[in-house]
C-alpha cells in the first residue's frame, strides 16, 4: 500500500477545514491536541499525512479514485486493510485480526489502523487507504446517496448490535433536564443523533444544530459533533451536559468523568445496528470469495466475543493486543455490565428489561427492516448541511441497494446459521423493528 507523505504544512488550511466539514459537518470540533498528537505510530503518522494530501485535492472529487483497492498487482486476493475507531463497535474486526479468525479463512489481514474520528476514517476509505472498515449505519446512507460524495460504499455485515448510551452529568435525572444545555454526538449521520433526537422530541425538547447561535432556550438542546475520545473530558470539565456515543466511552464516563447513564440506546431501539462493516461495491463484486471469507472471519470473531467477553476485553485492551487504547476495566464493563447491575433498573437507564439483551450484542446479518426504518427516522432527524436527498429515498430500495446480503448469509450458514447466535431460524433473516421509550 502506498502512502502519500505530504506534510500537513503544505495543505491550505481553508481547503483542509472545508474537507473536514464536508465529512464531519459544520458542527465538527477538532479533537484535543493530546488525542491527535500523543502516541502516534509511524503508521498512523503516514496515514494522517495521506489524508492531508487528500484534503488538499478536495474530498468532493474522491468518488472517481475509489477503485477496487487493496488488490495485489497479480490479480490475487487483496490484503484486508482494516480501519477503525477505538470503540467496542470495532471489536469483531479487531478480534478477527488478533485471534487469527481472518487467517483461519485464508484472509491476509494487515494490522488494523486506528483513526481518532469518523471524518478521518471516511477520508481514508474514500482514498483507498483502507478497504474494510466499520461505519455508522446512517453514515453509509449519506455517503452512498448524498449529493456531496456519491461513494460506492456497501454494507456487508453488522459489526454488532446496541452498545451505545446517553451519558450525562450527575444532576441530570430525566430528559427534560437537558433543556437549555448541550449534548455531544459523534457524527450528524449516526444512530446516536437519530435516537437522541427521537428522545428529545418525545420529551418536549427541540434539538438544535445551529452551533453559531449564542443562547439556548430552556426547551431546546444544542447538539455538537465531537470525536468520541474527547467526550468524557468535555463532560468532566462541564462544557457539555451529556454525550451519546458508543462504548467504552460511556463506561469511561461512569468510571472516570463523574457521569452516569441516562438511557441505553438498545433499550430504546431493540437490538439496533450502530456500526456496520463496509467495503466498496466494486471490491465486493470483483472478489466475492474473498468477501465471504472476510465475513466468515467476522462471524467467528462475533461468536468468540459472545462467549468470552471478559477474555476479549483483556485481549483488545492496552494490556493485551493494544488495539484499543483503553485498559481492560472500561472495556469489560462495556461488554458485560448491564441488567445484572440493579442501579440501571432503578434509575431508568433500563426500562425494557423484558427484552433480555446485552449492553452490546453481536449478530452479523443486516436485517432489511432495520435499514428501511432507519431511512424513515433519518428524515425526521436534523443535521447541519444539505439533507434533502433523504426525501427522495425509497426505504425498501435503499435496503436492497445499500446492503450486500449474500456473503454474510453464506458465512453465517456455514457457522450454523442464526441458531449459532441463539436466534431462531425463522427470525434470523427477517424481523419487525421495536422502538419503545
């Protein structure tokens, strides 16, 4: 894989900022200096330099340079170049590498590359620097159908289910207490933003995405896009009232930032997808066998994660493989700490205990019903920037076009089918969506 070593100093700062706003939205806030400069490996530095040159070229024109990516010059199977954020959503991809699940299926996987924010990961995917990644499911809708990018991203599997929460200051006891305050979201096109705004409207509050306004009314909540690693610090210093994000940053908020869980997102939208595994469509079409082998590695990794949660926390943590920068405690909490913890039931963070779900779950098959309902809900969700394209989408057509079902279904069947994940066969490929406040 070739990296462009262009220095950041050579990039027009206005062009770079425009590129980041295109991908991250105008509410995007630059990560803390520590998050962006501490502990960068040479690989990460090369990656960031490459993204800087991409920004200089203009992100809006990258659709033409997608290519199949990652393939060998001799036409053989590509190397899996995995990009990820340091969240438990990425656990199947990381476990697949660390536990050799990919290798077990003949897939050569390079050491995964960590990115600090969704904008960086999206830019790397568009440039071809990575060919397997996990994206926020709503983000894939925007990338494929939005006017700005027109990227041939294709969802090939669910990375996990649930695994996110709304973490707030200790004096926030109910949704109404967020009125007049600020809540951080990781990306405008995220299930976090969708569910947060559903909850705000449910409780008589108006979400506001205009970050330029000076004052927030008591019945409004200001939303800002913030990279996940920066959220606990922002909560601890009082600059936000809460944040909604993937684990383990909610666990970190509980353990280290004085926060508490107001509501688990999986307790609102039952077993929803947050992050999904993505590839470029032309890669899926040109390498169907390889794609299925990658899916088999992910299926095996998800089965391992379900059965070995604490061991997986140690494996992925800074004390194990180091693929996640957090220690084992918050990762283990994110993987295991849920309905057995009575305070969550008492506080109302869990109100649908009868659903019998985990704090984070793992099932690979992307239900079409979820994609369809997500498109409908996205139309009701405010974002910064142009979102008129959503009104033109047919949910059923998106579910058919955005997702490649065959590779993951083949891999799942080879692993024992839905019952291998304790899902009844009749419910393994179709379901009805359940949303309940």
